[in-house]
C-alpha cells in the first residue's frame, strides 16, 4: 500500500454492503445502506497528545458520515481521524 496516513488519521477499507436481508430478500442497489464497519489498512503515527490505539488489521465501527471517501487503484477507502472510530470489534 502506497498510502501512509499522517498524524492521527486512519485508512479504512469499508466492508461490503449487505446483498440480502436475514429473511433472504435481495436488496436493490438504491436501497443499500453505507456500511458502518471496516478493516484498518494503514494508520498514522499519532500526535504528541494522542497515541494511536488502532493498528492495521483491526476491524472497527465508525459513524455513518465519518471520513472522506477516496479511490486508489480501483478500490474504495475511507480516511478519517482516529477519534471518528467508535469501537474496535
């Protein structure tokens, strides 16, 4: 990976959106919700006031509108501050 986040920023690969409901109903593209979890791909070094808690490979939950969407090598990623991450799962 050629992207290295700076300071307290984290690069996340969002999980795929759900294709079916639990009952087996197929969800059309227009009704799919943005995923709220993903895997940390890269993390910055932190700041002098805040150390990095997350590390590459962690699965995390984040807010619905958190981060900035970017595309790199045909893949979709989110880059956000560590403080936008709600939990490590």
